[in-house]
């Protein structure tokens, strides 16, 4: 359980740090898929 909890905390931290970047990435992927 401790390992699982640690992974979850890490994932949350990563998501918070990448929040804007992730949204930009989604927009980029969406644009790219529309182009093809």
C-alpha cells in the first residue's frame, strides 16, 4: 500500500507540473491528427 500511495503522489505531482504542457500536448496531437 505504501508503494502504491507513493506512486499516486508522484503521479499527482507530475500531473500538476505538466498541467499546462499536457493541455498543449493534447492540442498538438489533436491538430496533428486532423492534418493527416
